[in-house]
C-alpha cells in the first residue's frame, strides 16, 4: 500500500502564505495521507497543525527545516545547508534554544539589509514586506517583493539579497545533533540546491556522495531525493546515493502557497 506524502511544507510561521490549519485542510482535501509542516528554524506552527491533523484524520509529522552553514572543500565561503527534522520533540530545550538564536540572527540580518537598502535609496514599503504574516518572520522573498514594488527588476533584487549580510547559522553537524537530541530524524534537504557543491558542474554527484558520507557519520538519517529542484534523472542519482549510505528517502514539494515565489 502506498501513501501520498509531502514532507516539506511552509506556513506563515516562516516564508509561506497559509496558516498551518489552512495547509492541513488543503492537503486533506487533496487526499494526502502524511504531511509535515517544516517551517524555517522554528516550530511555532506545529501545534496547530497537529490539532488540525487529528481533527481531520490526516497524519501530521512534527517537523522543522534548520538553516546550517558549512565551508565545503574547494570553497572560500559558507554554503547554506538545510537540514529537515522529523518526529521531533517540539518542547526540547536544545531545539528551542537553537531556534531562538536562528530567529534572532535573522532579525539582526534583516535590520542590516533594511539599512543597506535605505543607503542605496530604496525606501521599502513596510506594508508589502509585512503582508504575509504581519512581519512576524521576514525572509528574502519579502524584500524582493518590496524592491519590485520600487521598480527594481526581480533578478537584480535577488542579486542584492545574495550579496546581503550573513546571518547566524550553526555548523551542519550541530544542526543534525540538535535534531537527534530532540528525538528526531535528520534529513538533508534539496541536495540539488547546495551551491557550494557546484550542482551544474561535472562531478557534482561524486562530491555530494562524499559530503553525504560525512553527514552520515554525524548522524544524518535521510535525504530528500524528490523535490522540485531535481528532475527525474537527478532524483534517480540521489536515490542511488541514499541507498549507498542506507538513508531514508523522502519527498517534499517545498510548498509555500500560491504567492510563495517572489
């Protein structure tokens, strides 16, 4: 018997456009069996999702997507590595402490971005920035929308965001350990988006395999082999790597809602 699953979903508690309750209802209506709300760096929406799942009789797995950083071989910059955590204890002190540091780091980074853009002459419309969730969580796409409203081409706006100040992120191994300590399963998110491994260059899957082997030693339990960033051929290569290291294979849409893309 096969189950219809989506293990990578974002709500308004990070950079999505729908509440956890709305998301659970949507996935129930779409005949899904198992879903996970995996907001960036926090678990604020998990309780509502669990309650809704119980009421609507759809399994909701407590989840999170942690932002971590690592300097990969051949790079002189920190590559952002996202680690999904499933079946986590959302009251775990270590997890909540790391979440607080990550959210604080994001706020500090956003303040620097706002000041930098003001110095460049862009007076951003705070209403546009805050329209998703009242400004509770502001991400790069929110700035891009606000810049676009100022007449900036979206490609140029994203370039500005790529050049933005770095924010606090723990080492990838630390993120995996925090998830493990919270009783969860750590999964490498969207491997095809790891820029530091140079996905568009020859040898990517060999580099990825070596990297996954390192993370396996640190406690990695799974890999997201099916994601919009991976085509059919790429997904098959990812499945081979997951099989090599005996990792769980997961699938996620990375859904953000109808307005999720800037």
